[in-house]
C-alpha cells in the first residue's frame, strides 16, 4: 500500500473537516441523527447541489454516491482524486467519480477523530450484501471497543478483525497488536485503516480462529467473532463477517475454549457472542462449561426467541420482509432451530481472565451507558482478584468509601415513618440497583473512608440491637458484592 497516497487522502479528509462533529454541523442535527439511524435521505437532501470539499467527500465516502468527475476534481483537487484511485477506494467511470468503499468518521475518544473504511452497505443502496462484505463500525464494534481496557501494554490479539476497528483501538491504548481474519479483503481494510489513522504496530495475519497464532500468548484477546447462528444449507447465504461456518454456536464455543492456550499468566479476554438454549440447559449454563480453568464473567444482554432471532439476521443480510426470498430464509432458520430443539438464543459479552476464581454468570437487560465501561470492567477484575486473597477478617479491617455515582432511594407506604423499600442505585458502570435492608443501607451510608468496615458493623449491630457476629456474617458477603460491582471502593 502506497503510504504517500494514504497520507494525501488522510490530509484531505482532515482538511475538509470530515469528522463526526464536522458532519453534524454541515448536515444539521436532524439529518445527522437520521444518518446515525441508517437513513441517508435527509443527508442527501442537505448536500444536494453542494460542491464544497466536505460535501463532496461526504457524498462519495459517507453516502456512497457517485459525483461528477469535473466537480470532484475542481473542488478536491486532482491529487486527491488520483490518490483515491491509486488506493482503489475510488474509480473513474467516464465523467463520474464512483466510490468503491465507504470511509466514515469515527471518534476513538472525545477529541480523537479518525476514519474507518469498509465496504459500501445499505446506506449506499447496496443490498443484498456481497458474501465477503467487510462491515464498518456498528453497534457491536462500538460495544466491544467500550469493553476494552482504557490502556495496556504487551501483545494483544484481535481475533476476526474485520475492518480493523478493534485493532486500532487496542493500538491507540498501548498494545502491540496482531489482527487475524479468514478474509484477505478484511486484512486489506485493516491495513488501510491503520495507515489512514497513522498507526503502526499492527500486524495482520490470514487464517481461521487461533491458527495464525499457534503457540503464541497474549496479554489481551479481543474478538467480535462471526458468531451468528446460521443454518448450514446451500440455500442460505453465508457472510464472512458474521457467519463462522460452524453448527449452532459451536464457533463461539471454539473461541472461548481456545482462549486459555493463548493467554499470558495474567491475560484476559473480551468477547461478544451468541449462545443457544439447549433442551437440557439454558445458554448461560452451557457457556459455563466452555470456561473451565478460567475466571469467567458472562453477561447476557438480550434473549431472543427463534423467530425474532431469525428475523434479525435475515434482515441484516439485506433481504426485505414481504419478498419470497425472505420467507424462504426464515423457514430455513426456523427449520434448523426446530431440528435441534433450540428454543432461544442469548446475546451478550464474555469476559475471561487466566486465573480461576471468578465465576459470575448474569443477565443485565437494562440500557447501559458505555462511557467508562472498559475501566469499570478492568477495575472489577482487579477487585475480584484482590477479594479472592483476603478472608472476612481482613475485609472487616478494610476502610471503604461509597463511589461518587451511588445514590439512595427510599420508598414509604403513605403514613409510615419507616421505608418499605430501600434501593442503592448506581449512576455509571452497569447502572445496577440493589435492594438494601436497613442494616446494609446504614453500612453503605457510613462508609466515608474513616472507619473500618468491622467497626461500622459492630456499631450498627448495637444500634439495631442484634448480634454483631450474625450481622457480620450477613453483611460481609454483600460488601464483597458491592466492591466488585463498584458501589464501594477502598478508601484513597
């Protein structure tokens, strides 16, 4: 890849102001919001007839529309056109400049703008998608990026890198990155995106799952693998970016079970995935069997019945409801689920660490703000390790304080002085709500970084006129939970 051509194109994208903020100002908020929802019609209307560089680059690479060659050359300059043609992101067809890929702005962090190139999609009027389609930055990619540690060192593996979005995030956070994929096209996009964003330290390798890194270990493994559960029949198109070619959720099982052999002693894993409910076990119980020998924290974010799951992925491939093709594909999905007695599919996150002890499988269906999520997960893993090494006596001797985003809500039956329900609410992280009895609420309220937990429990026991040893036995396990979930932290 000609780096001078990449630098020319990147400079032109930056000079034109092709950023999320720049595009929002240029389009106006309503059109920009519609674009975020995958509807480009208002944006096309806002840019109709415009010939300034930002408008032309947005029409070409955000919306995927051809523009008059003369207009493009006049506004952007011939060197920009030549660079784009040389990089194979644009071609000239007679008197038209025709985009071959999408190049869209991406904010890696507040104030850290860049771009991600990927295949043209439905926003550009391309459907159904090509089987080797390389996906851009979607909700799944943003979620996985949010789960990554905010910083790190050592080697990281982006397994199934696609356009390279996770590899780029990992590199920007300090890791040396190996990015793998079975698709040569995906690796080409990863190289292009690394160059567009001025990043080195990303090595790309071709191959399936862990084959390209046989015998190697990493501080972090991250993956948004092709986990979609797709019928294995010739009548159903298979997309490389989402369909791993395995039966049911077997590919997801392979990714999870294979991680241990490639983790450094203190290494960890961040995965997105799907898992099936089997006739004799629900999905989370099945995932538990995949994590033997590892500390595991698995969070099911959503659960779909077979019909809703099939509808989701048939539409994802660009097949529209009401067409004969849609009915055929839906039948294939439902036949496959029925043949294997699958009555539901879980969708969520898998967090692993190369140390046994953590064994947490839960369902969190509420909306979660991704801001700070990676730091929270990394902190929770550190807390889990520390808690596994201390007994209740040491925990009682610790000095704790309430996290700043925690609030308390009390609900009273009209006319009653005592609350019937006390809730501790978390503003950040996973936005959890904990039902607390008066003793736990009193303890949390008293954790101000001054006195040890045991002293506070003894005082509460005296106030409530209950046995202090019994109260410790009741409250200390709850303190461990509140430390892990981030309601409480060590003082200082």
